[in-house]
């Protein structure tokens, strides 16, 4: 313990320290109150969407800033924003210096509010139906894990009865009702300023979908392309300028984003004018010629392109497998049944085509005798430049079948073999067809004998085009020497 003499000697030092603490506190700049910018403050919005759940959001907002330090709370940004990509600049000539930014995605819900009050006091209001009156009682929230635990003045209770509710004194500052980007910045000017906020966001994606209507004679088709947009970003974009980038943009695979709760998706289709296209670096940029609204948890379709009477070719194809030459048939005397697949093919050139086709799914329809369009198959295409072929596999022919059979096999040397193959093709249709038979052949090979001339389509495959009459059959026989 200090005696009076010791205290008198220390008193000047204590006073100096106290004055220093007060002076230091006074020198610290006061934290300014938040300036809140809402979605209504947006003057313009532009959304550029890439193929792989990535979008660039650019929005102009009018905000009021003080000269010096400001805390600007930008509400209703994307819930899947990548905060490290956010950039805020003035369009009014002011110089903005970023000090710090925080993305608040801990959104206000009854569960989150109760979580934040663990260890704090709340008011429990109970309604008495007999007296038709409410009673209020203070309680401390002890826990809110798999249920609520409350400490009253004389007891501890779990959960709430049906006639009770909790009243809170305030909402914690860390809980937001909308995803909010809080920017701590210095401005060299005060007053209203037009600013541009830009950032990358997940949760927005697009893909191309195509509808092809095959003509009755199966020689042409009409093609319509649609862009299917999906917004799961946790924010809506009203009257946005929409752009789409087609191409595979390289990205560092490092995902960190808050997961928003899934909700039922709303579907919308916007029709009419195809999107304008231009080249952008090694990609293609599509721009909608008007603004559109992308609502959260919504799927929207926008017209991309259309083309009429595109010439098309149809192909029946029976393609073998390399292992056929190694494996023994399950029923050697009968051979093995092989399906014949159906393809259609057209060139991306001339007429209304001759433009890049973004990757997507092509669904093909054909009308029945009463003029009703029926679905006949679908296939995916990759990004397809102009002047290239588009090839679609639609399924297997019902009335055209093949039977593959090994009829002879001999060993010429340790690694050289000869075998004879018979392929019988059956056509139950009332029109003749041509079936393309493609046989993958292992090792070095040479066709020694054949019933129909082959084409060496690649180093490891031989190909024959076999006419098959209506309601009839054709047989391909060939003898092949292989060296493995």
C-alpha cells in the first residue's frame, strides 16, 4: 500500500498519464455514421455474364459524401459478390481513397437474430387467453442450438410455448437485411456524387438452347437459338444492360462465396429480337438491344438467333468397337446384334447462319401427320465457329439393325492374324437407306478381301457405305489382316 508521501510523489505522474490518454483519444478521428445507398439509388446497371457461373456487375449510384472520411453502405449488392474484385470510383471528378471494405452477408432472420442475443437479455411476451391480457418477463438467452434455452429470474426454460413471443431491444449492427458492401473511404469533395461500383459475382450463368424443326422431307430445318439466363446471386438487377460472353475464359479455381439458400425458380421467356454480336479478344460478345430485369431466383430466356430452311443431311451409322476384335461372341453361330444410330448434320454457313454458335443443347422436333411437333432427340454442341459442321446424334433407328459376326480366324505369325467379318444389315422401312459402317481396327491392318469398297477414314478405322433396299437386307463381308 502507498503511504501519503508516496502518493503525493506519484500524483503528478498519474495526472500526466491521464492527460495523455485523454489527448490521444481526442486525436483519434471519430468514426462517421454510415451513409446508406439502396437499390433505388442506382442510375444504371450493366450485367455481363460468362458461361461458368460468373458475371461482371457494373452499377452507377448517386451518393452523398462528406469531405474526408466516409462509411458508405452499398445495399443490395450480389449475395455472391467476390469482395476482392470490388472497385468504386467517382464519375463526378472527386478523388476517392479506399481505406477498408467489408462485405456483410450475415442476413437477418429470426434464427440469426436469436443467435446474436445469446448471453443478452430479451423480453418474453405471453398472451393469456383466459384474461385476454399479455404479460412481459425478462430473460437471458443461454443458448440457441437445437432449441432455445432461457434463464428467467427464478428458473430456466427451454423453447417457447405457443402463446409466447420474444421481443428484442434492437438489431445488432452485424446483421443486415440485404447483402451489403460497406466501404470506408476518404473523399476530397463533399456533396452528391455519381459513382460506379464494379465487381465480379458468382450465381449468374447462361447457356444456349436451340430448337430445330425438321422439315417433312427431312432435307431442311428451321433453327431458333435462345439464351437461358439463371440468377441465383441473391440480388435483382432492374432495367439492366445485358451482355453475354461466349467462350472458355480461364479462371483460377479458388471458390469462396457464401451459399445462398435455394428457392423455387421462376421461369420467364422474352421474345423477338436476336442479340447483337461482336468479337471480344478471343471470345464473342452478345448484347441485348434493350434493358431487361434479372430477378433473383429467376430463369429467363432471351432470343439469340434464328435461321430458316437450313440444308441438312441425315446419316445412319453403325460404328463398331475395338474390343470386338479381341472378345469372343456370346453366341458365335448367331453373331451379335448392333444398333444403327441416326445423325443429322448441317453446315454453319450461308443464309441466316454463318455466325458463331455458343455451346449448348439442340433439341430437334418433327411434325406428325396432323401437324403436331414431336420431340425426336437432342444433342449437345460445343462452341462452333462459322463455316464448320454441326453434327447431332438423335438416337437409334428402330427399323434398321445390324448383326456383326466373325466367320473365320487364323494366326499367321506370333503377332499377325487374319479374320473374316460378316455384317448383315436389315431395313424394315418402306424406303431404301444407306448405312455407314465404321470399324475401328487395332494395330497395323490391311483389308485383303471385301464385298464393298472401303475408305480408310483414319489410321485406325475402315468405313463402308452400304445401300440397303426397302424392306430388305444387305451383307458386308471383309477379310482383314492385323498385326499387333
